[in-house]
C-alpha cells in the first residue's frame, strides 16, 4: 500500500500511539476553533483522480517533513512514522484498506491532516482537513 519499507524503528508501540493520537485529537479540536488554522475541502469520491491529484500536490508541499500515520487497526498494532508525501501518495489504497479515514500528524501535535471517505444520501465523498501550521502552508495550494 505505502510502497515503502517500514523499518522496525518506524513502528510505534501502543502506548506511544495512544498518547500521540490523543495529542492529535486535541490539536485538531483546538485548530477548529481558529479558522486560519484549519482548512477543509470535499470532493465526490469518483472520479478518484480529482482528489488523489490534490493529495499528491499537498504531499509535495509537505515533502521532507516527518509525521505519524494512523491507519487501519492502529489501536491494535500501533501507528507508524512516515513521510507525509508517502502517506498521501497511497491515500486511495489506504482508505480502501482502512475503510474510511487516513490520519497524519506531527509528533509535537502542532499540525495534522485527515482524509475521510464517507457516504451521504447514497453518494460517496472524500473530505480533506488540514489543521495547525500545515493548514497555513496548504490552504493556498488547495484553494488554487
């Protein structure tokens, strides 16, 4: 799915995963109260290319950064350290694996994003939310 090798040191234990996910959730909630620190955009799920191109662009803007990826049953196997661009390049396959949500965040919980696949009125959509410092970097890219 990620098309990268995950080293043992990139796998996070369950305790660390829980702590980081709690910080991620708190950071997201605090950013939602500050519109300049939270940016969202929604697309129809099909055609997939419309939103995966955006994931690639946003991943390019975050290249070189370090993040934690929460995907699948991370509550059982832990999260992993990954470059955000690698996670976003694999967004479509990761959403198919997880079923609904891909989450990436910084280790200090100052920034993050999620890609959420959901159904509404028998139609499927993908919502992309970027928060914290990443929102300031990404908003101009997503707005264009």
